C-alpha cells in the first residue's frame, strides 16, 4: 500500500497554483477538487526558480500555504523536488549546467531537460534543493509521496560528459586494451592509445541521423553511460530525501517505452514505479496495455502509479484529438486493471500561457464545473471512493512472460543491418497483441527476472544475449518450460560483438538449429509460412516478412517452411525438445493470424486458460488478486455494447452491486469490475 493515510486508489494530479497567484482561483480549485473527489495533488514540479530566486535564497512560503490549504480540505500532497528545469540565474552564472546537444551545439537557457547530468553545479544544487524540501516537510502530515524531478531524459555531449564517460569506461573495462577489444577498434583503424582520445559519439564523430553509427560498441556504451549518469542525479536527490523521510516512498515519473533510459536499471532505485500515459486516439489499446504491464514488470509485479494522463486532449502530438465520452474513465480503469494503484492527471487546472495551455485539465479555461470533462472526472472520483481499498495492492497473476530489454533494443536500433525497418518494440508488441486478443494475461519481464513461475517465456528478437542468460534459458527449458524466440536472435554478446560459430550463437544448442543467412525483404515484399505439421488450428499458409532467417536443423523439428523464393522449403518454424521442455524458433515476422494460432496452441498445451470464455474483438480483460479473491476487469473499447461469455462461477459487480454469471453485457466504452464470489 502506498500510504496507510489514504487507503484507496489515489485520485488527483499535477497542480500549479503559482501560475495564477490569485486567492479566488485557489478557493475555486478547492471547491471543485472536492466535487471531483480529488484527494492527492502533485505540487512543486517546476518551481525551482520560484523556490530559489538566487544562489543563497530559498523561499518556500508559497509552498507552505498550498500544502496547508489542501490538507485542511482533505487533500494530500505528492511533493516534487522542482529540479526538472534549472533557473535562469544558474545557467547565467554557471554555464556548466547547460547541455551540449547531439549536433555539438552548446545550449542556452530554455526549455526543460536542459541540465547536463554530469555538471557539478546541477548535482550540487539539485541535491541541496531536495534536502531542504525533505528537511522542511519531514513531519508534515500532508506529504505522502516524493516525486524527484520530472520525466528524466535527453543526452548531453559536452566535455564534462566526455571526461565522465572515460571514467565510466575505466570502471567498466579496467584498461584501454579491454575497451579496444570490446569495441573491435582495429576496424577502420580506431585503436585508442590514451583515454583522452575517446570522444562522445555524436554527429561530430561516429553517429548520424540519430541511431546510425560506425561503431556500435561506443554508441551502445554511451547510452548506458548517459542512462547511468541521469540515474546518479536521481539517486543524489533520493538519498537526500531518505535521510530525513525514510518512511515516505520516493519515485520519479517514467515514460513507458521511452528509448533513452534503461528503466529496469532505474526501477531498482524507485520505491514505487510511476509513469505518464499519453496514447493517441489511434494508439492500439493492446499497446497501452502492454506498457502498463511493462511498468508493473519493472519491479517484479509490484503495483505502480499512473502519475499522469490527460482528462481530455494532449497538446504536443500532431493531431490532438479529444478523448471521446467515456474514454478517460475507460483508460483509467485499464491502468487499474493492470496494476495501477493511482489515477492521476496532468493537469488539474489548465495553464493560461506557454506550450501547455491547450493541454487538457480537470478544470478547463472556462473555470467552472459545468463541462463534460469535469462531469466525467467527478463520476470516476465517486467510483474510486466507492471501491475503497478493495483492489489496492492487488496483484496480477500470469503464466506467460514476454522479455523486454532496453540494452537489446539499443543494440538493434544501432545495428548497421540487415534492415532499417526492424523495430524491436513493434515486434514485441506483435507477440503481446496475439495473447491480448485471446484474453491471456502476460507479464513483461527483464532478463534478470526469475523464470520458474512461468510456463511460457517469449523473447522476440533476442539479438543480444547477455552473460549467463543462455544458461538460464537452458535450465528453464530443461525443467519443462516452453521458450519461444525469433529471427535475429542470439547474434551478439553484451558488447555487440558477434558470437561466431553460427547464429543463434549461445542459443544454438537449446534451439537445435543454425542460421546460415538472413534475408531482408523490402517493405512491399512478403514470403509465406507453409504448415507442414499440425499445430492446433494452424493449417495452410500465412504471410511473413521483414527478415527471413535461412536455418538448418540440428535436432529440431520443422513445423512450417517458407513458401517462396530460392529458400522455399527451408524451415521457418521449428521446435526442439530440450530436456523436459520445448524451445521454439520463428525465423521470420509472421502475420497476426499465425501468431494468434501459434501462441494459442502453446497456451492450451500448458493449460493456460483465457480470463473469459469468449469476448468480442475490442473487449479487454485483466484480473487482479487480493487476499485470495480475484477481480475480473472487462473493458469495452468499442462504441457499442458487447456481450462477454464468462467462465463458470458467480461474480459481483463492484460498481453496480449486480450479481453476474454466465454472460454479461459491457456498455460501449464502459467497464465491469467483477469480483469472484
């Protein structure tokens, strides 16, 4: 439980009363927060310049007043440290805080995410700000959560970062000889003889067009280094806070599948994971579900915080559509269904100037409660109060896991072949979506997660196999697990150096195959998967594309072969009996029909039952368990009512009190929360 002071799903969001500085507005805010059921406000996210007008002066009077005013009206505080954007005076007096961008240009003051993570000035003043806040509010009963900085991200390529990178390399590799070996620097005569010869890999040196690079090793390590550097900044603030308030949890808001930071590494230092969910109108709802599951998986299934979402529309996408009636409530329950113990918004009142003035809010520019958005927010607030702690801290149980690894993703995106069209996240989502459509619960896990509790583990495009991971997978399969991986797997080690002796490298013995060549198909080209052995309902032919591995059998059995080109008849789907388990290889990127049939059969073989007997397309299901009793969430993403066929047993709708069994109707863009009797 996040806090015993508020034993329910937290409801609230970012609040910036300093942007109005008007007591009448503040009074109206309180009145409307109560109407909406708001019980938590995130304060002080971007108030550094207000808190600290110069190097020596700190002024928290405005913050004192806001925290007290909210608390007197039953609203708790999630207190941010304000360090997401440094003040202008700091940039002027200490230019080392300013980043150098990817193109090698020194930034001036402006924007946010604008601080060099290796700046001594930034590290000093940010940690000091966190400590002063923690010392001041350590005994305040309103503060129930700490929020460090905001949406960490962005890389720096300044000389200080270059120097820090060299020190990071010394700790990682010990000697220059080891660095040269790790990066294969004899290629193109890049051997280093002095640490100072190593420079940051950007557009002035090894990289171009964002993720294209001449040397994958240095580019991969620079991403690790920058992720670690920003994490060190977070940890400085975390430690300063914990010194004074060890009992209050600390977080920082993540951004789903954001590419620049290794969130599995970060999650180890967060007391609770929180993230900001901003899908577009056309984002597949299975993708959003996958990211919720990924955020839950960052800390081995621990419930997470939905820190931000918009009540209506965003301001920064190309086309900022309104959330249709019911969708805000629907998407909020989607987060709760998959492990969120909070529902929070950005923002509680709309800004009146700058770039977020057209970002949605609980209180719109009109300034009163008579809006569609506010009515929906208030309705949801009432329901969350009604639910109390029934779902709070409930866990999601899954027997299928999908592996997601940021370092593997970096290595794939930096690869100089075989195709620019390979998108790691999209390939992972294809496998997730196939299970999602069949109402099969999934955990998204990292490579450090134990595997024993899962019957099936899927690792799409496992290009990088880290030390010890092949042995871990072998042990899992030998004990009876089912493992699935795909084309372009087992190619390199953690340094992005190819494992010679035939693909898929260290996975070869377990998979019982070796891959001789990899064919990259143009976007308008396809091949065919032709079934040669029965596999559940799969029969006939299916499309595949993107990449096609040309594989040879070394003990594995071919279930399907290619249908076209000079490699027609070559195996494309194989299974190898390894110990008591099975290791599957899918040598191309299949269509959705194949994946649904393929994974559905694997689940049936393991007696993994879908959460419902039958649900129409567009109806999502998830289940949380607390104190041995499950709550089944049914979420209808369609505009019209749909009927769902349930498993045997009786259920009670937690919102309506209705008893349900057999079948149940879910309203268009509506939800059912069915507690098992």
